[in-house]
C-alpha cells in the first residue's frame, strides 16, 4: 500500500463558518470549496470540512463531534497565543502553560465541538524523557 495523503475531515453543521474559522484564525487556504465540503491547506498540511448531513455520511454517523482534539504544532506558541487570544479575542478553555511531558500549549474551542490544541514542543522533565522513543522533543 502506498499512502498518498492522510488528513482529518471534520463534520460540521455550518461548513462555511467552520472553514472560515480555520482560514481566518490559522491561515488555511481553500483548495476546493462547495456548500457541503471545503478542502483546506496550510503549507503541506490538509484539513477538510464536510456537512454532517451529506448523503456520503452513513446513517447514524453524523453526530456532533465528541472527544475530538485537533493538535496544531507550531514553532512559537506564545506568538500564536498572542494573536488568537490577545488580538482575535478567542477564549482559551485551557490557559497557556508548560507541561512536564514536553509541551507548551493552550486550547481553544473551535466550531462543532472540536478542541484546537496549539502546541510547541519543549524539553520534557527527566520523569518523561524516557517515554520518548528517539529522545526528547526539540524545544
């Protein structure tokens, strides 16, 4: 098997508003856009938004997101925090903080029940260092 692409598709009640969030808040660009599906790209990364009521969704599987956390790893989490929280006014559901397991991050609520976790790798504590297969993450 040769994988040519792998990306999340988020089901939404309002495709246009959800796509707008990822474009305006994070800088994604639309590569395909219709009223029921939007394909987005940010550099080499892809994300799509699909109307949860579209007929390609099997019956019983269009429920609202629950337990979905979209990680966005960045090189300067403080700058992204300043822009999203300070300038754009998004309310964090988890405040900016350092984690012993090797992350500096914050979480905001994105549309449709998705949580957006903005992460910058930092050196982990000695307690967590051994958990990394190839050593500590860069920070």
